[in-house]
């Protein structure tokens, strides 16, 4: 639909900025990404909380040889806590500023949701 | 151009990591999440704009982190650590002068033209500004380069996985290729970008412990510089030491070729015209977010250098003659060596996952930009025109499959003819340079005619290649290293492209002014006048402030390395 509009009148192939503007604006109006894409913060938060818990537990149960290998630092514990905090940060951000509800489908094409 | 690896990656034998079930669990969780993102993003793909450009709807923090992540591929991480082990603190130039100014220029100066004109790719901009010849040439060069670079990435991954985990090369190539194929075919650019953002955090979680423990092992920064000064000389830990014109230094470059070749031509070419990068900004939800994409990316870029340079320096300090024949290690082994030496199971799994994720993200960035250029710029404009939108979404998925298969083929080819790949990598480092000259002249000089684009592109590409492969390789001009030759070739290509463009423009008809609206500096297009979204007036979202802040910060970072 969006594409035959230009092809039928331009046999000589002249592709101008108006063609691009019109085509992309039309597609933006029909685009589903803004309305349907999930919030990435949930995935980052979830994965890092999970990794954080796993690595922290590994740190708590680490043998002395693992700690000696890491120059006397319980690196699993520290990295685990760091990852856990990052995960919690993303989940908290999501909680405090939740995904805005999708706009009604007949919204103006240039009207996008804020973050 | 950002990856100064000396040809493909080689890792020493005997770097096998002591991975256990815990590390493999961490890796397996990541692969599940990657696929999950692909499946979940699938329902957001309705139009070709969704598939190729995420519907131009993503927030700036996501596109910004994806922008840096697309660059932070594993070849870059291992390559920059290798660079540091070999050349020392000169590595900072690839970040502070070789990235930040170009990223800021992209955000502040060029993005209004890219995003405001609503083009869907870098070649499409050339179609509007110049003509079909320039468009087709740049599209084909880009598509070709993207597949080969994706293949190089895949091959590098196979070598690293074989050395570290003991998997046969073909298993790694097929597994990684299949995952990238699955998530891009399902979710298009959105799932590529989402996975890149995820990868960014995982690779940080991998590099920070390596850097911290590495520093502890050599006795902190003081211990590190002390050791390196004793073994490698005082210039090794400075940014500019020994770069006076006429001086000899291992990099084979002086301050002028660093500033002009790396800082200006190569860097601006890569950051401002490489579609694998620019595509991330074009998927942002409005002009302000698109402008902020490279600016948000600039801040992590300033500091990531420490996470790759310090492991490289630590490796050079710990092992005498690291990287040379007698040591048993290659320069590329710096990070794997420290992983093996320092990381216990658990963090080791995170580090392995981060490296694999970085390889896959590097490949995915090339595949997702390849399918866009091939579908949007080659197929829908020259082969099958005027079909309904759903056809092009389907074709985009098909060409993704073909592109990944071609990359897998390239990777297998590379594993049998590895020196060919070293050549190809160098070759492609030149493609962005003539692209940049065509852009810069086209954007700032109204008189540049439609024909000038094609001839400038061709002349610049050919000149850079002749300079490198004939003049340098045959020893007609003497430059001490491949890196130095790379810088000089870039400058030559830039100058040749500019001269040819001016000459052709003077003898051909200029493009009518009404066809240049919003494409040339000083003009505006309707897309540029969209009002700022609510909240975008906040001071911390102002592009000018973000951009100049990054430049000042990068300049300040030079201070401790300059005296």
C-alpha cells in the first residue's frame, strides 16, 4: 500500500526526499514497536538479580583456594553484590517510572510516548 | 578501523579455562534470555519500519547503550587489550581522540540531517543528496563489507572458544551463528538492540573484576607504571611520549598522523558513516533522542579504555616479553590470560558469557545493518520495487538467513585461509573513509553536484587501497608499522576523494536547491521542525551540553597521561 503509491508514477525512478518522508511517516503511523515492545528494564533487572544471587552464593561458599587465586579478594562475593545492586536498580527504576500505556491506535503519527 | 588487531585473532594453546558446571549454568542462562528476547520482540514487528528500524520508537538510553555496544564487540575488546600490551598507553588515542570528537559531531551536527530527512539508512541519504550511482556503489560496498566483517567476528569467536573452552571451531561457528540468526529473524532490529544493551552490562561485569584483580596483582597503578617503565621505557605509559615528528615509536605514527589520520579521517569515517552504528541512532523515538544516542554512548566510551588497556598493560608487566615469540603468548592473549590466572568459577562464567555475548553482538550489529541495506537500498529500489510492505518484512527475514549463512561460510573460509582475512579487514577499514569525505563535502557544500558523490567515493576508496597495498606493502614509501600505514592511507583517501569531488562538481551541473532541503547544512526539512517531546527540555537532555561535556571530559582525561 505504502509502496505502490510511488512506483506507479515514477517509471524513471526519481526518488526524492518527499517520497522518503511520506513513506516513513506512513509506516510510523502503522508501526507496532512503541505499543507492543516489552520494557527492557525488566529483562536487565531480572537477569542481573538472578546472576547476582548465583555469584553471591558462589562467593559465600567459595573455598580458600578460589579466594587465593583472586589475590585474596572474594571476587565472587563483590561481583555478585554489584550485579545484584544493578539488577535491583533497574527493577526499582521500572517500578518508579513504569512503562507508559500505549497510545490509542489512531494517534497522530508524530506523537510518540515519552519515556 | 576501531579494531587494531594484527590480522585475525590467534590465541596461544594452553589457555584452557578451568570452567565448571557453575560457569556453564551462567552461560546457558544467557543463551536462554537471548532467545527469549527474540521471541518476545517478535510481536512488535508489524511493518518493515519495525523490523529494520524498531519503528523509530526507542528511548535514548537504549539506543545510546546499543550504539556503544555495537562497537564494543569482542574483536574490539581483545584487540584493544592486545594493542595496549604491544604499544602501551597509546591505546587511549583510539578512544579519546579517535572516538569522542566524531561521536559528538555525529550527534550535534549530522544527526539532524540523518534523522530529520527520515532516511532509513546511510546509503539512502546518499541517494537523496547525490544520485543512484553513489547510492548503489555505497550500498553494495557496505553490504559486502558487513557480511565479511560478521564472518570475521564469527571466526574470531571460534578461535577464542576453542582455546578457552575446548569446543571444536565448527561447533562454535554453527552455535553462535544459529543464535544470532534466530533472534534477528524473529525480532529484527529491536531484538538486536535489546541484546546489545544486555551485553553491555554483562561485559562490564566481566571486565571490571579482571581490571581490579589485575591491578592488585601488579601492585596498583604505581606498581604497574614502575614495572613497565623498567621493562618497556618511560614512553610506554604515556599518551604522547615519542610521537614527535621524526621520532621513532612502536606505533609508527607521529602526533600529526594520530590527530589527522586516526582522530579525524578514520574516526569520523567510522563513527559518522558506518551504518551499523548510525542505524542505532535512527531507531530512536525522536530527533532529540537520536541526537543524544551517540552522546550518551560517548561517556562510557571515555572510560571503557581503562577496562581494556589496563589488562593489556598488566599482562605486559607480568610476563617478560609478553606477545613476542619467546613468551608463549600472543598479544591477543592478554584478557584470556588474566581470566585464567585470576578468576574463580562464578565470575569466570560471567567473563566467558560476556566475551561470547560481545562476539555475538558484534556479529548481530553487522547482520542487522546488512539486512536493512540489502532490503531497503538494493532489493526494494533496484530489483523488486513497489510491493506491499509485508513483502519486504518477509524478504528482510529471508535475507537475514542468507546473510548469516554467508557469514558462516566466510568464517569457514577464514579458518582455512587466515591471512586473506587479515587483508580483508584492512581493506574494509578504508571503506568508511571515502564515505566520510562524500558526506562531509555533500553536507557542507551546496555546489557539490549529483555526479560528484559517485566519483569521490570511487576515487577515495581506490586511492586508500593503492596507498596501502602498493605504496606501503611494496615498500615504495617507508612507514614503520601497519597501524601507521593505515593512518596515512586514510589521509590519502580523504584528500583524493575531496579533490575529485571538487573537480567533478566544477564540471557538472549542481543539484537544484529545492532538492537539497534538509540535506545540506543551512537548510531545513519538515522533519527537523518537530517540536521537542515533553521532558526533553530538561538541562541534562540538551544535546549541546551532553556533547561538549563529553569533549571536555575526554580532553581532561589526557592530562594525567601527557606529562
